C-alpha cells in the first residue's frame, strides 16, 4: 500500500492508501493513466497522475489545468510508485492550493 493525495472532481483533496497496481491507479482516474510533473513544479520524484484521454472523453475540469480526477504519488529510483513522505505530501497540497483555479485549455 502507498499513500497518495487523491483529488476527486469538485471535491476536496484526500489522503488515501492504495495498492499501487496499474489497474487500481487506472480506476482512480477512470481510464489510462498519464504521469506528469506540470511545469516541473512538483518536487523531484513526485508525479501527478491523470486520465490520458481526458480531452477525448470530455472529462470535467478539476483545477490545476487537469480534466477529471487525479492524484499525486511519489516514485522510487526504479520509476515505481511509492508513498508520499510528509514533506512531499505538504508540497503537493501547496501545489494544489496554488493551482486549483487553473483551467485546462479545453475546459468546457
């Protein structure tokens, strides 16, 4: 199990513990996942995971310039998901607060 910060559409970011299996991560975003570090603003070793087909599926805007639900997770030296440590969790919460009103360029 790993600790992530999950951001549901229109909801409050919530710390969650998940199995890091690909199928579980895909279920959280509702489809194929895309890992990104928007503008390289997240700490090194932390990524934002979202639905890579958000535009085609016309998912609703959810702040931070993202469509649909998304989550933050850390990655280890092999590129595998790992728990956010307390400093990383604080950093992604701050990132969310600073960027929650950013609209996706394709937002309806």
